[in-house]
């Protein structure tokens, strides 16, 4: 069959690796094509949202500009591949990283710059951005059902999002730094002696490290479960 006919098994992972209730995971996987469609719609909206930043950025750097739309596109592609019977671990890992990092970073920045965003953004748009990005985190935590996060896949995801960190906050490879536009000047003093750029960069670095930990910890726990299944047989056979 070209399409997955039944839901994949749910490994007994610790709550911090699988915080989404099984019923909600099952619902998302059962209506996977609807999830794909919603993410593609979010991708289209996101590219529109970033249109002004595209206009100010050299075309060669465009792939590093629309962070959240790329993340929703990645998860749409990853789930679509799984549904068609061709799950790509590197693609699923990219989707996991993107939805964890950007799903947390956007609400973080909305809270850090709450007063400024509240003054510049319609309340409905503010709420939409906040909760829709947290929804990205929720769907990322369902991906453990369709992948084992092999090390190569995690390496691909880390390489991409590390490059994103570099061009966003540290090395303006072409033109200026390419982080998502923030509502205050980069050098605006914030807290703990950091400026605005340092605060948003610290958030994205933290969430990137979190994604690495979660992916590799999931890999380790799944391997441990496999060993638990194999070892009793090995001992009995010896």
C-alpha cells in the first residue's frame, strides 16, 4: 500500500519527550492530510508576512529569512512523505527542529517585547501569532511516532539550524544580519546587561540546544527499548 494504513506504535517515552496525550497524537496522525493542509496554509501566510523582509534581503539569502514558514513547510512535507510510505528521517528531523525552535522563539519574543508588539500589532494578530506558534510545538512532539531520529538526520537538522543561527545573529554573510525583524532597535538595552539582539539570539540558541537534546534523548530511549526487547532472547539463547 502507498499510504500508511494504521497508526504507528507509541513508544513508552518519558513525559518530557512525549508530553502530548496519546489521543491527541492519534487524532493528528489519523487526520494527517488535514494537518498537512493547515501547515501549507500557514506557510503561505508566513511567506506573505515576510514579504517586506524579502524585499530588503539579497535573493541569495532568502532561504534563511522566513524561519516559521519554512518550519511549517518542512513538517507538511515530512508528514506527507510518511503518509505516502516514504518517511525521510532527515526531513522529519528538520521539521522537528524547526517547529520546536520557532514554535517557542516567536511566543518568547512576543512576550519579551510585549508592550511594543501590543502597540504595533492588532490584538487578534498578536493572539494568532502566539497560539499558532505554540501549536507548532505540539505537532513537533507527535513526530516521534513516525521517526527514530537517527543521528544522521539530527546532524542534518543541526547543520541547517546552526547555519541559520550564524547568519541571523553573528555573521552577516551577504548584506545585514538576517534574523526576523524585531520591533525595537538591536542595541536597545533590555535586561541582565543584554541588548535586544542579544536577548532574541539567546532565546534561539537555547531553543536550538533544546531541540538537539529532545531529538537525541528520544533516539536513546527508543534504542534502550529495542535493547530491552532483544537482551532477554539473547540470554535465553546462550
